[in-house]
């Protein structure tokens, strides 16, 4: 493939070589996100396979913690592979990252479960998840930098926006293959062994990605820098030990990527969690609703990427964060009204209180799900939160027994085995829907069952959330590339990106539900993205520079 000049001016259209660069970079990144999200989509099944020595609730906790581990190590992958990318080159670094990701995923599909090899199974699984997180930490920065350094001046937002579609397309591909495999095999066979098929298929995707990427040349901007002897010998020191650049890293994180990360994860992942865990929508329907919103909205990554070439990166990213922060509450309330109107009506009309001695009530904040509650007050509140019940905690007399008061009727709460059943019956009598027997709950019978008003309304609301995602995420790659000089670009842009998305975004679903459990309000978890998106708007407005006209060859 011929080398492309990055500073060719505003070309009339995309050349054949430029299209190949975008396809090669984007396709590989789609497959990496596919690999990464497979685990999250199948966490409950993986928990049963690899953590079978523990009770079901504990299995799920360990499975989710192993999933979270992949997010937590992403910044370390950004540091390791960012350094390699700035010293050795963009092309060879993201060849290594895709090999690590693809082989790790394939091995998960072959890995014997805990019933076969005991404790070695979860240990190996977690090690593979850590490798996946490290690889993903190095992949995105390489792909975004590579494409941007090939793009003509004035079109970097448009060109890099194709990279921005890859996370959504990877999630969509993983959901599609899982749904297809489940449908073909049936749920019992899928849970027993069929879950391995999507993991094993990754070796085919890996082969295609490696073959395509081997045909790429090095980035022309990086190659020119190396030929002129201007490369960095210590990119980590120059990127983070130098305040002038370190300050930009902080501004990029707090004034851009942090807000983008929480808006993105709210619009795609917390929305799915909210539908399933809080509104009680079945997994098949919830996944289809999200899939349709992604299908309708993904093209807007490119729309907003291209728009940012004309009006700037900053107004679109900060505008998306601001609009999201202002409208998350009404949108999620409308999703509740349409998805489960009986539950929503009960939340508004049924008054539920936990009456207990304050000394017997602890802190329910449990973002990683590892705490075990024993006090009746804590058990009662945890039960209500997981039942999607809105409640208040009221101080009782010292030493008094715990009561759940439902519209003035008291239900004693001593231990879960007896008390949960009594409280559930009282809640249902007051108006809360019975699980599995709620005729008003949204239900899709097949993938194209989208024309019912209830389903169409929810897809429309989820589509709005995806539009917010495309606003904040579409231009972010171009902005990060343009903020930093060529010799330390890979290192400098990767770290804030993966802290913002891997930590602030990746921990959002668990933390938001922990807030719901701690407050007794099903919407309280939205304060997490609203607060961080608002902080980004303020910091970004005052400190984030506009970058669209920057010369990135320096």
C-alpha cells in the first residue's frame, strides 16, 4: 500500500488508500471491542462456569469483578503500549494489541471450567481478562492516531469518527452473535457449552484483522518524524513528567473525556442495566431495544465527527455533555413510563418506609457487590432496592424491631427467608407488579417486533441517548490527537482516554446501582453521570482549547 501524505489539504473526496487505512484500523478495533464485550454480555453464565464453588449471588459478584478488572487495567495498557507506539511505531503496536486480545478471547472459549480443573480455571480467566484490558488500553490510541495522521487537514474529525463507531459496532456484533447462537441452540445447550462459540469465533476475526493490518504502512507523520531524528526516547517522562504536557493530559481528562465517558456508558450500558435490573424487562427484549437504538444511531458518530471539522470539537463535546446532564432524569422517567407503567405508577403512588433504629442501619454503598449485609435494616433496604421499590428510611425508637411500612401497613422484617415473602405480598397488594405476571411490561417476541407503540416509544427514547453518545464520542479522537505533539501523541492521548472511559465510564453501572440501593430511589443513580458530565462542561469551557485547525505534523 502506498504511503499517504497527511497534509494534502482539503481533498475533494476520500482516496482508495485513505479508505483502506480507515477500514483496516476500524475493522480491527471492532473485533477488539467484540472480544471485550463478549465477557460482559455473558457474565452470569461465566460466573456459573468458573466460580461454581460459590453460591449463585457470589458467583455473579466474582464474574462482574473479573469483568471490571479489564476496565481497571486499561490505563496501564495505555501507558505500556503508548510508550511502544511512540518509540517503535503505530502500526506494529496495534498489531501486537490485536494479537493479545484475539488470542486471549479464543483461549477463554477453550478454557476448562472450575468443575474440571478447580481453582486454576478462575485464576486463568482473570489473567486473560487482565491481558484483554491491557491490549484494549493500547489499541484505541494506536488506531485513532494512525487514522488521524493519515487524514487530510480539515477532515480529521470525519476520518477518525469511523474509529468512534467501533465500540458500538463491537457491542452490537457481540449481542447479535450471542442472540443468534442462543436462538439456534436453545437456552439449556447455550448455558452448558454453546456460550463458548462466540469466543471461539474470535479466532476467525483475529485472522482477518491481522491479515489486513499487515498490509498497512507506518503512519507518514510518524515516519517523517523518525527520519528527521525528532522522536522521543522517553515518552512517559515527556508526556507526564513535563508540566506543560501533563497539564494538557489533565485538561483532556477532566474537561473532555471524563464527561464523554459517563455520557457514553449511561446511553449504552446503564440504559441496558436500567431496563433489566430496575424495570424488570426480560434480557431478550432489553437487548433488542438497545440493539435497535444502536442500529439507528451509529451513523451519527460520523455526522458529528464531520460537523466538528466545521464548527470545532469543543462545542459539540461539551454541548452533548450539557444536554445529557439536563435531560437524563426526564428521559429515564419516560423510559419507565413506557417500559413498565405498572411499576412506574406504584413508585409514584405507593409510600414505602423502612422504620428502624438508626443505630442498626449501616451504609449500603456497595459498588463492587462484595459486601454481605446481616443487620435486618440493611437486609430490608437491600431487598427493596433489588425489588425496584422506592422507599425512605425513617428513624424508629431505640432497640425497636425493623418494619417495612407500606401505605401505613407494617410488615415486620427479621430475616430474609420469611420477611421477603411477606413484604412482597404486601407490596403486590399495594400495587407493585408481580414478576413474571405483569401484562403492561414491554415485551418483544421477535427482532422486528418494533411497531407496537410501547416498543417504538422506548426505542425512540434510547435513540436520543445514543445521539448524546455520538455527540460526545464522535469528535473525541480527533481532539485528543490534536492536543499532543507527534513524538508523545500515542502515550499522551491514551492515558486520559482510558481513565475517562475505563474508570469513570466502566465503573458507572455498578456505582449507579449502588447509589440506587443506598438511597431507595431508582433514578438516584443518574446523579453519577450528571455530576461528572457537568464538571466536564465547566472545566472544558474554561480550559479546553479548540484543536480543529492544529497542525499535527509537529
